[in-house]
C-alpha cells in the first residue's frame, strides 16, 4: 500500500487555508435575505405578546416571523425526530408560545442586511408569563428518574464491596460544557424556484438534515438538497439538525427568497451541551490489587422534553476485570435545551470518574497506579457476554507510554517532586472508546484517463475524511493520489449516516474497497475480451490494480492498462455503487484504547496549574494517516486539558440563564496552556473488526486525559479535587 498508513497532507488543506473551501454561511447568491434571531430572556413560561412594530419600521427590514406569523409547519412530534433524536418530543422552533429554555428563539427578523436584521432584533418587544424554573442539577437530584439498567449486572457488587480488603468510594462532578466549534451554526438556503431549495448547512449529516427538513415542511425529497462540503468542527453538536436550519427554511418559504441565518457566538450557547453529571463510584479490591467490586452510578442532565443520555457507567466494568459489577443511571430534568453528544460522549466523563477512582484506590492499596491497571487488566468484555476483543493492545500502550514519559522515575509520595516554587505531579489514566461501524454506500466512477471520482454523502467534520478517502481509493485502484477526486457532504450522493462516534473512517474506507472490488471485476470482464488478453484466464481475486493497470497477482508481467481495456471495450468510464454492511460475528468486542501520562506543575503559593507534559499512547487498529491521526489525538488531548482545568458553563439559577455565554468568560485552553504533547500509535493488527483492520480514532484522544491530569494534580499537591474543572480556588480551599 502506497498511501494508507502514511502522513499524507490534507488534500483539502490548500483550499482551507486560502479560503477556497466554503462553509455554510459563505455561499452567496443574489438577493440574499439576512435573518437574525430574537431569543427568550426567560427560562420557562409562555409568550403573551410580541410587538414587532418598531423593528418593522426600520428601513431594510422585510418581515418578522413569530409563532403567530409564519408558514405552516408539521404538528406531530414524529415529524421533528431526526435520525439520532433521543426519546421525547423534539423542540419545534417558532412553533408556539411555550418557552422551555432561556435563549430559545421567539422571533426571526428578516432584512436586506445582516446588521439591519441584528439591530431590528433589538427592537422586538416580547411580553412573557413566567413560570418557576429549575436549572440546578443538585436541586433535581432527588427527583431524577431511573433509566433501565445500562448493562446487565454481574455477581453482587454491594456484597463484594462490603467484603473487600480495600475499598474506595467517591463522588465526582462534571459541569455542563458547551460546544463552540470554529464555524458557528449557519444555514444558507437558496430559493431555486418552484419551491425547490438548496440548503448549505452546518451539520455532521446532510441526509439527516434533508429528511428532517422534508418531514417538517412536508416537502418532497427531490425538492430539498442539503450540502455541507466543509465543516469547521462539530464534535457532536451537529449530529442532530440545529434550529437555525428550520428557521432559515421557514423564512425562505415565507418570502420565497434565499435566506441566510448565522448564529452569533453567544447564541451558540442555546444549542446542546455536554450534560452536567454527578457520578458515584465504589471500587472494592483484594489486598493483592485486583478488583472484585465495581459500582458505577450516574445522574446526568437533560431537558424537560427529551431524554438524552449515553452510557457513562458501563465503561467501568468493560475496562477492568471484576467478578462483580453494577450500574445505575438516572436523568435529571432541567429547564434547559436537551443535552447532546460532545466528543467521546459518556467516556470522556465516565472514564474521568472511573480513572480518578482507580487512582484513589491505588493510593489506598499503596500500589503504583499503573501497576494497579495491569493487575486489573481485562482481556474480555465482561459486560456483553464475556467476549474477547477483536484486538486490544492496551498493555503495549501502558508500556510504551510509561517508557516515553519516564514513569519509573516517579516518587509515589504526593508533594515529593518539587522544582523550586512549583510542585510537580505525575498522573496516569486509561482511555477507551468503541470501534463502531455503520452501513454506507460508495459510488466510484473510473475513467479511461485513469481518474477516479469517489462519492459518498458522509461529512468531513474536519477530521480529514476527504484525505483518508482519497488515500484508500488511490491504493485500492492503484492510482496516484492526484488522480482521485472526492465528493462528499451532499444529500444527493450515495447514502451515509451522520459522521460521528468515530465510525466513518472505518466504514467509508471499507466501503471504498468494496466498490473498488466491483470496479475491478467489471474491468476484468472487459479485459478478458481484449484480443490476446494477458488476463484471459484470471479470476477477480487473482488480479489487482497497480500503476494504472490491472495486474495478475501471480505474474506481474501479465498486465493491461485501464486505458487499453476501456478503449477495446468502447467505454470511457466504469461506474459502480455498492453498499457495505458490517457483519458482527457476535463473538468479539470492538474497542480502541489508550494510556495517558500527564505532568503538571502547580505554583504552591498561587495554585496555578500548568500541564507541562502529556504522553498519549493509542491502540486503534490500523492508522490510515499518521498525520491527521496525530492531529486528532493531539486535539483530543488539548480538549482534555480544557475538561480538567477550564471548561464550565455557569448558570445564574435565579434567572436560569447562562452567565458566561462567550468565549472570553467560558474558558478553554489557549496556546499558553498547551505544552509538550507526545502521541504514540501502538501497533495493533485486527483481522476481525473489518478487512482493512481500521477502528477509527476521532474520539479516543480525549478519553482519560482529564483523569490523568486530575491524578497528577493530586500527586503534586496531595489534594483530591473531585469536581471539574480543577481551578485554583478549589486547590486553595
Ligand atoms: Mo461525535 S461526539 O459522535 O461527533
């Protein structure tokens, strides 16, 4: 293989840095109308009256849409359910007078210029009838309702915990964290005449948005084309269609004109978020440092109208061997929008709690934290029928990570590794994620000039999907990378689910190979008809593509060029479209793993924490592109620093309103917070997960990072902070 596994630069890199790559709010058409959202200032209640008269008097304002003045929309919950909607009644933008969260759109101002729309929006007067709201998880703790058991319990965890030689129990808190990818949510809807629309949307799934829009507005699939050729980061926030697409389509239909709606940074805080959560963990161990009891309970946040949840608790009994394990999960309803996926959903948070608890257990056992992980190592997924993993090279992650970090030089005593006025702390943690795969369809058109166009409706949310698709196609078709063009992010292309869960790289790559195989078979069929064909007796499995030719695998001198085959066959192109499904043999668990080692330096007087070194060793099957993969994991580590030390949505519970809805006061790691990050990809061959042995790695990079840092902070200071983010005031308490 020439390209798979190499550090190929992004094929769209040039377009991205030169502005050639267009994002949802950058598509221009003549006569574009600009929309601006008026947001609710209360968290719960209903709209009594909206007075838009002053806004309408502003020159350049075209109209103001409200729930009382808008085109028809569907009136059933089902119509608003997208492919990945949770249970419940989805939010309907501008539908009725009901207010369910602060920041909810209540009116949409339409104007000839964006500045005019924005100014006029400030003139819209809204009268509300307020109801009592609740936005504080701790106030809802007692009334949170239980979800069905997240995974089957095994043994009797409570009994085993009571009988354990050494036990640890702890409660861990993670606050709400808000998405804010570089590209804000935006939709440009072009009115193509005859009621047809093209929607340039910020999304992780164009076909999901297309079905959603059709269903809400009762439109025919052919009349709505959704495009998203480039996405400036999404990380889970774009798995579900966001309300701006509904509002932009609503406006386009109202005016029969093209419309653009862009959310401001502040408005991005009225979308989904990583749910706040309280987790309780009980670990019981033998004196020898093996686990005998795991109990993991979580209470996570959702809205009043939908039940979003993932599975924070079950990572525990998956990651470590224990005869007894029990999980419980409750949901707390708050007067906020529905929570949503955010990078490594459930693992980023669930594994944070588990790996903090494991560190505390290691302290109680007077055992090196890495040694504890090794003693509890699990070669099987005990949660799901006690299955072996299709591959699991976590041991090697521990070994290589520890070696690169220099873990063996760690003095186990907290506060023992001082450097001048700074306390130095070393912590470690494990990461785990799923190697998921989804059914996908890929179309390839191979032309006589040795060029191939590969098409699939998947998104590239910034991870590098364009590039890995081109690499796989170039190798599968034996063509130079430059001869491959990729089409994606268009609802008219062959079927793809949303890009998320780290499942697209494996799915689309194997889809490309499947379709390439069909192209090869078709070309061989034609090649056999060429007079005196060197491949007259070859079977499809005995030929391969190489250097623009079909070549016998047994005898490389038997070859015929793509151009010659097509010329003789009197065709100038071969087109194939194939769907790939991933048969699960039901006999293996599929996961990716990582080992994290972190160094922090804490100023003893001020409590300022710096993460000076991180080593992340990842086992994620075959790595398609070492450059983009490295960037994915490095990005995950940086975000993990944010989870540990910075990110926190602060709500004024009196008003039910977010106080730090801006990037100045909502802290994220900046350049000065990011120091030495080293990423290792541990060799991991997997012949079971799929033919190419790819597992995907968008999300594994973040999992475990926050715990490694929290554990390092404990080692540095002797203080265990169990609520994130770990800020200096908490260290000083
Ligand atoms: Mo991911 S949280 O599925 O984009």
